[in-house]
């Protein structure tokens, strides 16, 4: 199956990032890989598009970034969901559920 086109993916990106960060703090590369793995390759984010989204979420204070150093001595930004981000996630999940139900209804009508 092919990955989802960027126009469709764009609206779901923030929700995807917040969802994976709800499980645990991650580095940018790990966020991209986790989304790809959990969606079985249907949502793929390159790092060039992921980092601007992370900066935007950080500016809204939904995500907090901090620097850490890997065992190899590389400095990396570590992202975690803030209390405000957790508060945003529940209504986003509800909104996406409604959206998917509406699309499913359309799909059922189209097949009738």
C-alpha cells in the first residue's frame, strides 16, 4: 500500500505527533519512525517537514523540548508532551473519531 499523500497527511500531522508523544518522550527521528511503524508505513514524515511542526507545537506550549547527549556524545533535542498538550489531545482524538465516522458514512453511501 502506498503512503498517504502529503495534502491528506498535513491535517493529521499534529495529532500524530501528540499521539506518539503521549506514550513517552522521543527525539525527532524517533517520532518519525514511531509514526511510520505504528501506521504500518502509511504515514511517513521526513525530518525536514517534521521539525517545523515540532517547533510550532513547542511555540503553542503543547510540546517541550530539551537537549540531551547520546552515549556517542551527540547532542539531540528530546520532545515531551506538556500538560497543555495532553489537554489538547483528548478533544483532538474525539474530533478525529467524528471525522472518520463521517468519512465512513460517505463511503457506505457511495457503495449503496
